[in-house]
């Protein structure tokens, strides 16, 4: 498991990748950010992922940003959990 990957939930739909990266740079070096879009219209789904350069930076980001108000929404920031088998799509028979 990647111990420097963060799950960021309850994001404002107006936030963009650059906004997310700029915010998390306050906690340390950011390697990547991702905001999965909805397939129907391309808008943000309200969650994203931030990969920090180290586990220490990730822990610092959780402490700095979990339950913080961003554009009138209280975001949640946690270490990302590994995907489970429930995420795997199986072909229909």
C-alpha cells in the first residue's frame, strides 16, 4: 500500500486539480493529484486523491486539513485505503 496517498472527501465541486495541489503544498511536496470526473458531465465527483512525497508529509497533511472548511464545505482527509475486490468489475456472463 502507498503510505503517502491521501483520500480527500467532501470537496467543493468547483475545486480544480491546481487548487488541490496548491493547498497541499503547504504540508509538503506533492507528487500528484487526481479529481475523478463524473462520466455524465465531466464535473468533479466531490472527492480526490493527493500523493505526497513521503509518509511524514501525508500525516502532516491529514493533521492540517482534515475537517477544515474549504469554500464552505468541511473536507475529510485520510490516508487512502487499498482497493478491495468490490471495486473490480467482473464481466457479465
